[in-house]
């Protein structure tokens, strides 16, 4: 999660970050211009969902 998040924030100054937990899983939302991504930290693979 950290590598993708770091690259996004370095490349675009219009990034907004939120962090939280849902059903015990840590997640972050990234809003980059008109797109919003949800990144889940599942301790195995990095998963993200674009909404």
C-alpha cells in the first residue's frame, strides 16, 4: 500500500488522503482529480478499487 500511495502523492499535488478501518481491515482512500481509489492492506497483496 505504501509504494503505490507514495508514488501517487509525489506525482500529483491534488491528492487527498483518508485512512480508516472497515471490518477490521485498514484502508486508505485517495482522491486524485476526479477519481477516487480505495487501497486495502490485507498483509498479502495490495488491492485497490477505483470508485
